[in-house]
């Protein structure tokens, strides 16, 4: 019994640690994506995880080796096509979405579909936790470095160019960073609802924050809080962890609406 309890404790630590880092990276990036109205592209890119998970399951390898190549290639395709065609990101993302889901549905073993849909955070390994931690920290650093440049590009691309900002380069870094966060999010909540990890904490924070600093900080806090609450609730109720994390996010958002209304 003691051995089982120790194993359960170790697994819980790995799960919570991974969740904190993933939710922090997603929520922080979300504050930038929400301002650019780009949260909409998260879902289509996330669905590219499906063929990646399929490949990993078929080959019997860690899912990160399947997820990240597909998502990064998808981000690169969106960047290249946006430059060549001048179509909006939303339209190009819809095309990528169709390709990802269509490919996955052909090959994904139905008995393994749950891992792709709602995440695998409850069965995370030590090596995966270390990978998640390093990748999350990389994403946070990238977001911090490009934040002001992307904000200026959002306001006026011509002004950004006049300030000698390489718009294409920063857009590429931005998209690749989104791809990293999406890949991490698939571990936590699966490929179906990853966009919520990015969008909801930022939206909740925007309802309550007074300046950019509090907006960023509160978004990360709400992301972490919803992940811990969702994981705890899922274990107590035997419900799927990924959806419960999103439910916790949604509840915090609704509460933020009530508080922001009172403050007004």
C-alpha cells in the first residue's frame, strides 16, 4: 500500500508541475494573442496534433516526437502561405485544420482517440515533465523578448518597418512560439480544446486588470489556478482532467465578469 501511495504521490507531483508550466506559458502568450485577435488560429494548429499523436501511437514513441513536428510544420506553412497569398491567418488556419483532422481520422486508432482529444497529463512521465518544463520556459522567454515588437506590429506594420523591425522575422518567431505552446497544451487538455488555455485566462485577466503588467501577471495566475483546480476536481470526481481544467477556466471567467461589473 505504501509503495502504491508513493507512486501516486510522484505521479501527482509530475502532473501538477507539468500543468503549472504549461498553463503559465499558454496564459502569458495568450495576453499577446488576445490583443492581436489571433486566439482563433490556436484551434486549427492544435488539430494538427491529431496526426502527430496518431504517428506516435502507431510507432510506440513518446507523443512529443509526433506532436511537435506536425504543429511546427503547420506554423511554417501558415507563415509561408500568408507571405505568398496575402490571405488572412484565419483562412489559412482553416485549411490547416481540415488537413490535420482529415489525416488523423483516417489513421487514428479509435481506442486511442481519448489521448488525442483530452490529453495525457495524468500519465505524464519524468522525462516528459522535464521536456515540458524546458519548452515552457523557452516559450515564456520568447514571448517576453518579442512582446513589444509584436505589439507595435499589431498597431501599425508600416510604423514597425520604419522602426527597422523585421516584420516577417518576428511573425515567424511568433507563430513558432504559438506552435510550441499548442504542443504543450495537447499534453494538458488534448488537441480539441487547447485554444481555451490561451484565450480564457487572458480574457479573465482583461476583465480585472488595470495595466499591462497586472494583465500579464493575473493571466498567468488564473491559468495556474484553473489547472490546479481542474486537476484536483477531476481526481476527486473521476472525471476527465482536460475538460475539468477548461471548466475551471470558464468559472473564473464568469466570476471575473461579475467582479468587473461591480467595479464599473
